[in-house]
C-alpha cells in the first residue's frame, strides 16, 4: 500500500501557520505538511534560522507554535517534523523519507 500524501484542512492550516512564522524561507522550500496515513501527519520546515542550532533548539522554535495553535487531535497526529537548513536538504535521510515515503501499512 502506498502513502497518499493527502492534503487536508488540517495540513493546509499547518502550512499556513508555518508560512506566516517562517516568511523568510527559501523559495523552493515552503513549509509543507501532508497526511501520511489516517493516523499520521508529517511536517517539514526548511529555514536559514535553524543554522547553528541543534535538534532541540530547532524543535523549541516549532513545537510550541504547533502545539499551542492546533487542535489537540491534530497535534497528536503529527508523527514526523523535519527541521532543516537549506544546505542540509539534499543530504538528509529524513528529508528523503519525507519526499518519498515508504509505504504505509495503514
């Protein structure tokens, strides 16, 4: 079974929020979200603002924004958040999985 990478009202809301929070993002990498399967939403943000920051620092920039502005059921469905600088995109295994996900069993 393949992942549908479905855009929903939830994922569009996530993208809109992140686009507002990261207006300085690289042109090719707007914040992106999709529903991977009925129980999982995946999110990616690419920003120069992550440069020099570790995973915890990057997470602190994004997690509270999502958790505090999304309904609890949406927040609980987010299972993958990929936070990269533009220079990391091409080498990131998590970005490869985000762009070309393994088939979902759901």
